[in-house]
């Protein structure tokens, strides 16, 4: 890289300043619009733990412990709201300024626009494990981009900050490991070969999965619940639903009949299986089985009924990716107000509600379909793999791998279809597009193929929404 002239360096610093100030103003606007933050059911339960000092692992204890540490700064969700919004806009600011620095002013503006996009900004106002994860990842990517896009070596303090942020992101969401480890491996300068990084990703992912319960229970002092049983229970019900098998599928004939009669199995989510008014008795029985025995039962059902298991997982994947689904699916629009509570957790005002409504309109379009972003990310991965290595290409490649890896994990470990689970892959794909837009020449074959697949996916999704009966539009209605 040629050394900068004094004039170029001055222009770069001026560009940095303008974009950082613009991001700061947008951050302050977000804090003002959504103050004091929005809490949903999960976060209300976490705040109860903060107030009581008794922590359990049903929700990430790392988030509850951080909330407790910040509680002295002010009651309610405000401290955590400030943290996640500040991290989010820090990442946006650093990426926008770093891209604008070499003369890509349009790219910097695009990054700011993505940050302010009502669908993303609206969800980031909700204090949730998903948005805590998003803020931490985005801040770490911004730190990497600030130095790497300028062709500079990261200082030790910046590397330490990135490691800390990614560690928190990995702890704050159970399936975040599938995004964090690939991202870290792709951003790391070693190993060099792609297949070696793949090996590192596999073993590092297994290591993080193994050590996380130790951190949650022994280090963070969280009591153990039966949250890890939700996936096996959901899969057993799905296998029974799709196979019509006898008790070898893990459920008795009476339990299968109950599931069918009360519509407890739904590709959309596992919740009816744990609801007392639906099929909670089944979950209670399976909860009493020792963990090794439940795991053996789960594995046996998968091995004996692979077609039923595949049908169940593909049906859920279609639901969570919001592909061939009816109109009106809930849990996509950014929340407008906090979950009703008696803990003093308040809601923001009318402006926040209006922005959330705009985000809801966007969520109903392909902008809110994870399947569309998956196609975009896969196309970008293909383009980045063929492009010459440079800092922007390398960062785009890492974002694509991280987002697609997390999306791939939903094929096996997902139990619900909320849009918030897909926020990082969607945002990563958008940033990847901006990073790759400056690459020349873009491979025509990859662009044409990706565009064609995207058009086919959008056409199929629109057709399904027009043909299928409209979905219930609330959580309670989805329970049935």
C-alpha cells in the first residue's frame, strides 16, 4: 500500500470525523426515540433474576449478570438499552468511517442507512439476548474493520476488546456459537488455508458448546433448568407427527393422539408442547427422564425414523426462514411496547411505535424474509471466494460465512420462528453487499445465477403468501 500524502491523510481524518459524528447523532436519536428501551417476556424474567439475585440458565446468565452489574446506574432496562444501542452504533460508525476513508463515501452512507433501517433499528431497541448479541458482534466487526480496511495492524487493546465482545456474544445466546466461531476463524490471520479454518471451526465450536455450561453454572452461578430438553422434546413430537410411528418413536400412542387432538405440534414453534393447557403433561414426563436416557431416546428416534425427522426439520426450517408461509406470521414486527409487568419496566412513546410500525411493514416484505437474505449471502460468498484477497473482500467473506453458518444451524437446533433470531445473518448480509460493491469486476455468472435464484425464491414466497390461508397474527392465536 502506497504511503498517504499529508493532504490524503487530512481528508481521511475529515471523513472519519463526519461519519463518526453522523453515527453519534443517529445513536442519540435512537436513544431518545426508544427511551427507556423495550422489554419482552424473556427480558422481564431476566430482570426478576436481577432483582432477586437468583439466576438460572433458562435465559443467558451472562446477560442477567451484566444487567445486575449495571443496575446501580439506574433501574429498569435503561442501562442495558444504552449498552446495546451504543455497541450497535459504535460498529456502524467504525465501518462507515473506515469505508468512506479511501474515497468510498457512498459506501459509508450506505452503512449508516443500514444502521438506521427501521427493521434493524426497531429491533435493536428491544432489550433481548438477540440484540445484545447483535450489538456485541457488530462492535467487534467495526473494530476489526477500522484497522483492517486501512491496511493497518490491530493494536493489542483492540484485539482484546474484540475477544471480549465476541465472548460475551457467544454467552448471551445459546446458538450464537455457530456465528461467533466462524466469524473469529475467518477474521483470524491463522490458519491461512480455508480447509484448516474449517477444521478449527468444527473443533472450536464443540469446545465452546462443552465449556458454556461450566461457565454458566460454575462461574456465573446460574441454577440448572431443563432448557436443554426443549430441542429433544420438540424433535420427538415432530418425528411422531411425521412418521405416525408406534412408541418406538419416543412417544406413546396416547401422547401422539393428544398432540394431534390439541394441535401441539407446529412447525412454527415448540411452545404448545410446554404449555400446560396443551401438551404440558408430555413435556413433564420427558422432563423426568434422566438426561442420558432422553438423549438416547432422541437419537434412537432420529435413527429409526430419518425421513420423519427430515420432514420435521425441513418444515420448521421453512417456517423460521419465512419462505413458503402464509401472510401475517407474528413475531416479525419490532415490538412497540414492553411486556406488561409490575417491575417498573416502562415503554417508549408514540414515535417509537410509529417506527416499529414501519419496521413491521418492511418485515412483511422480502426485507423481512430470512430466506431472501440467505440467497444474498450465498451469492456474496461465491463472489468473495472468486475475488482477489484484500481487506474489504476478506471482511465480506467473514460476514457471509458467519451469517450462513448461523442460518445453517437452524436446520438442526432451532425450536421457534421469531425473526429476531435472524437479525445478525440479515445485517451481516447487508454489510457484505456494501463491502463487495466496490469490487471490480464483479463476476457476471455469480451475479446472474444469484439474481435468478433470488427472483425464483421471491416469486415462490409471494405465491405461497397469496395462496395459503392467512396466519394467526398473535402468539396466543398461534398457540391455538
